[in-house]
C-alpha cells in the first residue's frame, strides 16, 4: 500500500498568527522602510530571503529587523487554529506521517516549543527554513518533505494559507488544501484542490471524501 503523508505550514495553518505578522511588518514598513513594499508579499519567505530581496547590503537594517522580530516572536500569542489539535491527534492515532514545513527559523520554533511543548509529539518531523535553500514560493520545502517520508505527490496532502506557500504546494504536485485564515476563499481557491475555513469538523474520512 502506498504511503500517505500530511504536510502543514505553521502560521495561519497550525497557529492563528498571520494577523499578528501583518501588523508587525506593517509597523516595520511604516516606521523604518516606507516605499519598500513590505507586506503580504513576503509571507512564507525566510528572513534571509527577505534580507536578500529588500536589504541585501544594509547590515544595520538586517540587524534591527532580526532583533525586532526575535522580540516580537517571543511575545506572540500562539493560538491554535480551531480544530487542528483534534485533526492532528487523528493523524497520530492512525500512524500517518505528518510534518510542519515552515519558512520560520529554529529560533522562532524555540518560542513555539515553549508555548506548546506538546507540538513535537504531534508531528513526525519539523522542517524549518534552515532545511532548504530556496524558500516558498519555490516547491523545494514540500518536495523535501515528500522525499523524507518516501511518499508520492498524489499521496501527499499539503495545508497552506499564504500565496507564496500555496504556490509552493501547488508546484510540488501535492494535493493542496487552502485555509482561508489569511486570504479570502475566492483568492486562494485557484491554488487549491479544497478550501476550508479551519479544521472544525474535519476528519480523515471526510477529507478523503471531499477530495
């Protein structure tokens, strides 16, 4: 029997944090970098990719943003997206391989582990931005998840919310479930095989039936 795997973005999929990031980057842009175009277009990218795109030679800006982001992430409210804990428990009970695939770095994940030490037990593997060279919207991170789990794209379910992440998921060939936690259902639907608002009422039989 072919293996089935589940890959999850972190912010906006596992945790309802995208709104907090929008406020952070909007504040950074307005206070320090007007005209840089920071905003929704950077969601899903690693900090290094943001630096290389917007501040390639500005070490002062890179340092300031790194410190501000680290402080912000240490104080964030890591609230679960409704229903996701129950869905992850169902995957664990069924012995399905599941992974977080995030562009966040390991420093950010240490804040997550402090807030939710149980998160490690809910996943088989956790991939961070340090694990792949090209960040979303490139599909590398999801292709890596498939390689590690030994699963085919058509047997891989990917949960995403941002446009960069959705493009990465779509280009990987996996089955894409878009969460309308960050963007509207209408805007994310072109990228996805299925659109959901959250995980409330979601189960494996229902997911397989809907797809």
